C-alpha cells in the first residue's frame, strides 16, 4: 500500500511540474498577446483562469498518453493511481493559481478573491478535471503502451493463478 502512495506522489509531482510549466508558457503568451494587441473573441482579455487550467489539464493528459518515456512508465501503474495523480495535480495547480493571484504574485484574468471567487475556483477546477479525464479516456494507447498493458495483464493473471493454486493445495 505504501508503494502505491509513493507512486501516486511521484506522478503528482511530475504532473504538477508540467502544469506549472504549461501555465507559465500560457501566461507568457497572454502577456505577449496583450502587447501585440491580439485578443480572443474580440474581448480585451486573452487567457482566463479557466482556459489556462483547462488547456494545461488537456495537455497533461496528452503528454501522459503520447510522450513515449512518460506514457510507457505511466501505462504500468493502476488506473486508480493514474486518476488520482491527474486529479490531485490539477487541484493543486488550481489552488496555486488561485492563491498566487490573490496574493498578488501573478495576475490571471478571471480570478476573484473571496467567497464568490472560491465558488468559481471550484467550478473551474471541476471543469479542468473533466477535460483531463475525458481526454485521457478518449486518447487511444500507442502500440508500445498496448504491449505493456498486455504484458502486465498476463503477469497479473499468472500471479493470480499461482496464488489460487497455492491456496487450493494448502486447503
């Protein structure tokens, strides 16, 4: 059980690092767009809190599905551990963005500090989690990941069979 939580923590840290870097890139683009006078949908604001977090969550899912070194390592952990790592990292990134903005460390459009803003924070976080999980579910596995999953399934079933045999012969 301890190993599972260490694995989840490891993946949460990797996911959080990606989300943090992705957010910095999107905030830099937001700044550059502002200087160049480029706006989305004719509005003055470019990247909102919800858009940044949702794009990060989308990108994280694609990275873990298709970037070979990460996808192959991520494929061998349990589905529950994958979901927990993704959800926890999206929640932590959302909290960081919210509090950094409220503390005045960074300016992010759409963040309102206070109780009303915190309700919006929950809505934005839920949306980003949904984007992340739907993208993960809809992303087909690469051939290498399919092979690793099949190998793990074979190994798991052979371990289960040997445990059943040992239990039957002991009984």
